[in-house]
């Protein structure tokens, strides 16, 4: 069975109204369908992916791209996620036990099991290992990129934006100009946004992570045309690895949209 067939036959609870419907409900007339299989809704990757989609939401809408996402959690998790990230609640579905991820054979993450430990405690231990790069290739390099800056990536914080990232004091975007200017990802810019996300999930842990057994589960990205043909896929293999090009996570859409227009 094709990936599109699996997804079109998969029903999950929609965050906006609590209805259990097909996750591709309402996508039938779309020329391009972007389907995100997110890890835990309290995961760094979920937060960052949603940030990029909101940043480019106008362009994606103009290009006729319909977005659907499935994340690990419950409806309460989804509501908090949408409130924090601005992701559209009618485009987000929740899967409390990561069944969609398992059906698609996505990477479940490091799976060291210590005797006497609960599944949730083992998952937390494995998550710590993965954050250190064990069973999570490229994670440490991506963490360092957040501190180092990236001339290939766009500026992430506008100069007049105020960023609240406890325990740091409120920072104005112009603060990052000391690193050499503007128009690119300055040192500490991405790290500051990640710190803000971390503060959000830690202060709302039980909401975002109702079941910690799936903390290490990774996600995927699939892009389909109107006929359900798979145009692009990326299967996550690491924490902070939700895109092939983390400098510009949505760059994979450029050629596909251009080809469709031609």
C-alpha cells in the first residue's frame, strides 16, 4: 500500500473540533498536499517546524499548498501547541500512541531498555542520550549551529521584535546585530528561540507530554500532488533533524512548486 493510501485511510482526532476524521479531509482539491508526521508536540522539532510554516504561511497559501500534521499527544496537547505556535488547529491531528509513526515505519529513536525502568523512564534516558548525539546523528552539530550562527540561513528575529526566553531578560532583535549585521542567522539567534521553546515545554510538561513513552519517536515529511503521487519525503533520523536542509527547512518546496507551475 502506498504512503498516500495509508494516510488517506487514517483517521485521527482533529484538534479544532475534536472530531475523528481522515487526516487528509479537505485536501481533495489541493494541487499540493504537505503532510507532516510530527514527534511529540512538545518536541523541539515540532516547535521549529511550526515556526517555519508560520513564517512562510502567506507564500505557502499563494502556492496552493495544503498542510496537514499529525503529532503525538492528545487534544489538550494540540490546543496548547496551536496557541503557542500559531499552527492552525483545523490542520492538526493527534495520535496518543504514535500508531501512524509505527505504520509508516518511522525511526523510533534510541531504544536502550534498563531492567526495572518503566517505558517512560527508559524513554527519558534515551532522550538524554540522543540529545548528546547517541543514536541521533547530526544533533550536536545542529545545536552548535544555533549558537554559532549560519550565513546560509535567513535572519530569524526581526530587529524590532522582543523575545521572551527565560531565564534570559527580554531581548530586542537588534541585540543580535552585534554579531556582524543583519539579513542572516546571527550567533545565538536560533539558540535563543530554542531556549524559549524549552521554557514553554518545561513549564507545561504534562500538557505537552501526556505519555513520555514516545519521547524519542521521530517524524517525517511527505509532499503529494493532486493525484496522490509522492513528490518528496524526508524521514527524520535525529533530534533537530526534521529537514534535509536545516538552514532552510522548507527549501525542498521550491523546485516542486516551480515544476508544477511550468
